[in-house]
């Protein structure tokens, strides 16, 4: 089975539809599937629900989809750095399911593992727990959280072989493996594709069984979200 597609637009062809749910890897602007997000923008699909740690910045990453009003709902843990996100949310134009970061990671992990729900102490006694089942274990209170799954996962990796086995680059690993396993279909953008057998089996971070489509982006922009320089 050939998993390699000539570009990001072809990699999304026949997959994305109005109203679908997508899980998108990345943390801030680190490890985001830049080319796939741009292709999703160009697809014109609307009313999307996007699960992602955050929503990029104005004009880049998922921020592009906010500017074109293609996102109906965000499921996120951090909503800073994006003025258009703030404007839409405060104006009631964008739904937000605000989720603690560790809980969001576990909801994706559980979805990928086939676990429908789990209990966590995080958020008990706060707005996060409103309307959710709570239960006491060993004298402490926990909140039940439901797992998250997505119709399509958009993921960024450093290197892949032609079977879709993936290696992530340091902190760019972040939410990417979790998003990949939670998606029914996983599309991955990589900087290098090698022959089967060239990757050390002990160094593979995500096996190719989770990956359906690959696209090469050998020169990603890799913007820095907040550049901090030492004053001289």
C-alpha cells in the first residue's frame, strides 16, 4: 500500500468534509503540520471542530482557519497568543471546550486506546467539573472525563519510512502521537521519508499501523512563537 502523496492538498483529498472533527498535533507553533493546515484552509471546509492544545497565532497555524471562519468549535487547553480567537470567542462566534492540558492529553490517549472515559482529580470543584459525574476514591474526589476521538488527525513528524513508521524531533513530539492514535484516519507531514528498514526499530516513536497517508514537506517554515533575546 502506497501511503505517500505528492502534496498536502492531495493528502487531504476525499477525507475532509464540512462539520467533521479533527485532531491536530503541535504545541504552540512547535511541531505543527504547517502544510496540512494550509491545505485544510484551502479546502474551504467549514463548521469544523478542532482538537488541539492551542490555536496557533494570528495568521499562522490554526490561526489561518480562524481568520477564514472555518472553525466552529475548539477543544483546547491554551487560548492565548491569538487575538482573532479572543475576538470570536468573546463575541459568541466560536465555541470553546476549555480543558486542562494534562486532561486533554489523556482524553486523546484514551480515545486512541479505546478507553471511553476515566477519572481524574484535575478540575474537581471548579468550572471544569460542572455537569460531569464525580466520584470518591480512597477519600478523594475525582471527575469523570470522556475520551476524545477525531474523524481525521493531522500530524507533524520529523522522519518516516515508506510504511509510515514515525520519528519525532525532540519537543516537537508533544501532542502529535496522541492526536495520531485518536484519529480514525491519520495524515502525517514529515521532513524526510526513507526506505523501509532504514529506521532503527528501537527508535520508532509511532508505528506505521496508525498512519494512512504521508506527505513530504522538506522545508517547513518553523516559526518561533515568542522569540526572546538577551539584552546586551
